[in-house]
């Protein structure tokens, strides 16, 4: 199905019955959605990263809510971003980009509640932050706005002084380039030098996130603004002999480094500081959460997400309905389901090549247990979950 038809389909919205865990607040804070392509959760200080400096993103987490187990529905920049802005699964959004985030389904939903919507055009991190600042300078009190600040894939041709001698011990020993490595393969010829460049680029993005927050502060908008920071996809950065996101290999991969992405909410009026949520949350849950927050009227799309708004606000969930135990991801010919312990990856409708990991026994996904007999009772259960999900949310 071409993208134009998908965007038409997602032009109307529906919150599944499971989404209504609390009474809609009907509030209208300003909303700034910061998207940083290819930025995995695991490198950030607030997610346990030790070697790349991200003080501004860490500040957002320290003063807001951090979703510890957030996963992208499509581990590549363009479909991952489409999932966040439409609420659609990887199957529903395909691989084409959302043409205009300011006219995306999420923006359309908020425009219906009186929001002025804007998205920064592509550019360097500095140019993106400058465009965001110019938009914020134009905002008047009493008129809510929705701003998408979109940072592209972090890139740098040089190395910052503070990384010139960095050893990146948590990344090494680096594995040799994987036989199926595609995009970013050249970065693996000198993994230490590439990591120094990547760290420089990531810290540069972090600095521009700080610039956006500083502008909100200077305009006295920060306290009445919900800042959501996330990434459409992660990045392997030399793990498994790969460099980029899920589309950096052929066939595509679903390693944790590619699918586990940051999700941070900061809003002093409603989000308790230093909140950490351990529930499994998906990028498809963002649109239902914003819709619940603003009481945006639902209509008829087939959305799989559930509002994570109660989680961000530090609430104890009701006993029913239970929060999900599994999350899904899809890219090209590859489907993934993951629960709190096991991950199943099926390709070509189960024809293979397939993968299975016991994340408790093998957290780095070094041993493919798809043929391991000890998991014979578990794999079919997870495969059935994928089948049900695909039947319900492919279109």
C-alpha cells in the first residue's frame, strides 16, 4: 500500500478500548517532540551509558519520566519516525518517510484541539535547533503549540577534544564486520576512530537539545510545556559487527541496540521527576497517550497502541486491563516479538532465516537458539503472537 493511502488512512484516529485507563485530562500544554534519528537508549547516561556525554538529555530524564523499556515499532529512521507520528505498526507505515511532520496524523489530531503545529526542516543539528528557537520566539501566551524538532542521524567529520583519547571500553572488543553488514560497513574498518566520531556527533545533538530547552526557559514556556524526547530507531555502533540501525544488515536485524530507544517525558505540572517506568512500551503508544492527554476526539483508524500517559504521570495501573507483556517490531521481511525474557525473530513469514534469544541467559544475543530443543515449547507461543498481531494490524 503506497504511503499516500496510508497517510489518508491514518488521517482519522481511534484509541483502542485498552487505551482508556484514566479519564481524559483534556489539557492543552505546549508539546515539543524531539526526535533524534539513530540514537539508541544504551549510549545515554540516563540509560546507563558511561562513555558518551549527554548531560542535557540526562537532565530531561532526571527532571521527568524515563521509560526504561521502550522499543521502536520499525528499527530504521524513516519508518520508525512514521510510527511515532501516525501510531501505525511497521507494517502499516511501510518504509517511505512522512512527508511533512507538521501535517502528520499526530499534528492533525492536535490541530483539531487548537494547536499551532510546526516541524523543523532537515539540516545540521545547529540549524535544526536554530529553526526551533525561531519558532519559539514567535509564540504568544495562551495559544498552545506542537513543535517537532527532528535531528537527523548524528554525524561528524571530526573528533572533539574530550573524545580524542577515549577508549570506549564498554564497546570493545569490537567484533569484525558481519558478513551481512551493509549500511555503515566502512565505519567498521576503524571502529575506535568511528566511535570517537559518533560520540562527538551524539554530544553535539545533546548540546542542541540543551539549546532548545534553554530557549523554552528564556521564553518562560518550560513549565507549561510537555517535552518528549525519543528516537525513531537505535544503532549498533559496532556491536554484532554492524554499525547503523535495523536496516544496516541484509536481512535486517532486530538486535536490542537497534530496537531499544529512549523515551523521556518532562512536564513539571504533571510528570513527577525521577520517575522510571519498567513496563514494555512501544513507539505506537505515543499517539494514544497524546490523544488521551488532550482529549482529542477519536474516530476510526486501526491502531495497536495503548496510552502510556498514566505511566508517565507515575500512576499505579489498574488490575484490569493488564499492561501488555510483549512488544512487536517489523521492517521489510522481518517480524519480531519480545517479552520480558525471550525474543523471536521471524523472516519471510517464518521461512527464515529465523532467530530466538533467551535475553536472561544471553543478554548480548550471541547465541541463536532457534533450533535449541529446550525452547520448543516457547517458540510456537511467540510465533502465534506474531501471527495474531500481523492479522490484526497489517493494514
